[in-house]
C-alpha cells in the first residue's frame, strides 16, 4: 500500500480560479515533504520543501501547508493560469539519517481551461 | 546553466536488446539519482550516487539493470536484456545536498517492443 495518497486524482478548473490538492501520508518517522510540478513531457520541478516544524510555505501563487500531527499536506493554487496545467506530486522523506528513502504519491493532474 | 542533460530523449528497441541511457548532471552537484516513472507505479527511485559512488541500489528492479558513474559529469543506466515491462520514462536528477532541491532532467522515454 502506498504510504503517500493524493487526492483528487485529477481536476479541471477555469482560469483564474483557485484549487487545493491534498496529500495524506503514513510515512514514519518524518523528515520533510515536497511538492513537485511536472509538466507533460518534462521532469518534475520542486515547488516547496517543508520540514517537520514548518506549517506553511509559499512559492508565488503556490502555497503548501503541512500538519505533521495529522500527517496531511495541501497545495493551494491561487488565481490559476493555463501554465498551471500539470501533474503535482507529493513526496515524503523519512528521518534525516535515512533521507534517501522517498515515498512518492501518484500525483494529481490539474487541467486549467480558459 | 544547461541543467541536467539526458540522452537519448526517446528510445525504441526490441525485446532482448541492450539499452543504455545517459545522464550529465549539473556541474558541481555531487549527488545523482536515477528514477523510473510509469502510469501504474508513478515515480520510483532506482539508484543514487554520492561523489560517483553508488550508495543505494535497492530500487533497481533486477540484475538486468546496472548503473555506473565513471566520473562526476557522466552516468549511465543500462538494461540488458530489455523487456517490454521496462517501458517507462527514466529520469536522471542531481543535487548538491542529497535529496534536497533535486533538479531533474527531461527524461528518456523508453519503449521496448
């Protein structure tokens, strides 16, 4: 069973609207959580990286939140643009001394329509 | 900066043939990672190197897969013999600090018929 579950699997939104993607994980212990954006035919690009003590981190119109107690994270996209159409992948890393053990979510495919 | 460079971008081969994928990491990065991405399994870490030394290859699916990093600017992932189930997109990534801020290449789409 995947230790990182993302929802929804896909969503369609109109340009200019906001949306929120969810990531629930069971990875333990926990070191950090990353959100990646992957455009079609391209490699993933890091959006945010959050450690245990961080609750919110922003990168432009992208805002990630983390609740380490409930093991949940969300990625909020504000005022969506056509260029936001991509797959968004949540990745969780275990403790620092075992940091290479990454658990990947299956991703959420976002389609922004004009 | 040219970013991580991978070649070829697309590879189509027949079952049983040897396939070699190539990667040039970002200059100065001392970690290099090989990933595989499929619709069914998503992104999977295959192997990673630190200072040209393989650290963990537990993600390599079978003995048919091997990876080398002869120097700081070049790595290969070889599949011999290839099978249809190896069809996937293979990504190379590099970083300065282990798994923080990994920079991915454009990927190689491998199709084994």
